[in-house]
């Protein structure tokens, strides 16, 4: 469905519920008979002074029926799954936590009208039902997430979304990715031989996931307040206002205390300068990417495809040797210098991003997804 049609459908659903037009809702959506019956009973019990209060399980059923119509899902299946049994995508870890907080999740799997594999997760709170639509590419990797909500008064509303662009090696394995969402902004990922995230760069920090000698832990270098099990985000200022001394390190996970302390001690002055240089280099490129994913996701993805290609190869410059517990400065060069030598000048990258592609167009009113 086109965006205008989706908005009109959502408005009709809300009007039917708030006005008590259950037959109208039945005509709009293919709702199960038992849900229609419960809605009729619920409407009969209402008085003129009673506000709309639709139970969470009914909200979920209406939202599922709405999504099947909007997305044109084919050959879909619906199941109830314990959240602890789900295997969720590491790139969306901040959205995963919301799902993992629920005991049971309604999962809908199917193909949308454009042939893409979709997995939709439904879960409820006291006053709303939430849905995450996760779409996968031809490699089976998640490429987008759209989060949507339905409230007890019948309103339907977009919340936010996330988009991911990948770089693959010659065998089709994930090599790198660029991620963007409406909450955390941009993140650059690199993957190990098992397809797991090994390195990531955000606007405030560089993260490295380490698996060695039976231990699994994470090292973070950047601008934040360290804690025993992570860090507290301080709000990233312009990097030009920061100094090397503002760069900190934190280590958490399954790691012996003496090993942890050794890695913390490895944050020397040279490493601090290198980290600041990296954050300074990526800042203008991250900021040059549009964050209006909801309006023009296809154009945002084109720009992200360019950037993930430029960024590929960071691992050799970012990786910390945990066995030495110190940064190998002979392997790591300042990211700012690497940008100039390897992927072009930052200014050129910004100019390239600001120049529309020849085939770029406005998608307003056209069919480009749920939102």
C-alpha cells in the first residue's frame, strides 16, 4: 500500500473503534470471529462517559490484521514464543532488550508483496501493543526494522525505525555494515569469520568484542563515563572541543579481574590520541547522512551503501591484541590519516553524500514500505 493509503486505513480503524462501528472494522480487516464478538461485547458494556479501553490482546489481534493487509503478507505463520527462545539480531540489540523483557511474544513470519522475508514481533504493555517489523535481504541478514504501536483508545502510530547496509566478501559472508536508527544514530560494524560483530564505531566510542581462551568480553574506548559493566553516555559534543585526555576505556563481560585491569592499563596516551582522531574523522561523515529514514528509506540506503564501502578495512587499524593487553601502535594508524589515504578525504565524502544520485527521486506517496 502507498503511504497515503496506509494513513487513511489507520484513520478508518481508529474511527471505527472510537465510534463503536464494529461492523465497519469487520469489513476493513479480516479479524477472527471471536475478536469481533469480544469487541461487540466490549462496546455494549460501554456508556457515554466511558473512554475507549481496548484490552492488550485484542489490540495485538487488530494490529496483526492491519499489518497483514498493509504489508501484503503471503504464506505467513503465527506462533507464540517464549522470549528466551528467540534468536535476535545483534545489530538491533537496543530493540532486542524490549522484546526480551516480555515473557511471551507473538511472532508472524511471511513474505511481503515485494518478496522479502519478514518477521514481525508483537508484545503488549498496560496501554498499548507494539510491533517490530524486521525485514531481511537475499543473504538472510536483517536490513530494516519498523516499530509501530496501537493504543487502548484505538490510535495507531509509527514510533521509529532502523536501516542497515552491508558489505560482503567474495563468498557472500558479512564483512562490514553501516547501521542507522532514530535513537542511537549511526554505527559502523565489522564481522569476524563466524559472522558475529567484532568491531563497531559509534559517534562516542569504538567497541571491540573479544573471544579468547574461553572468555568473551567487550572493550570500549571513547568519550563516556566508565562503569564496572559498561559505560554511561555523556552526550557527545563537537569533537573539536575534546582532548585526548577526555578519552576513556571500559571493559566488561566474562573476563578475569587481573586481565581486565591489564587491558584498562593499556589505554596509553598514544591510544587516546588515536581514538580521538578516529571519532573526529567519522563525525562529519555520520552527520552528513540523512536521518529522515521514514521519508526516503531508499535514498538513505544508497548513501549508506557508499559509506560502508569507504569504511571497510577499519579492523586492522582498530583491533586491540588482548593477549598483549596494550595497543599495538605499529599496526594502528590514526584514523584521520587512514581516511585521507584509503577512502578519500572527509570533505570529498561529505560532498559526495550531498550530491543526489542520478537515479534518485522523491518517493512521497509511492509504495516504499509500512511507514
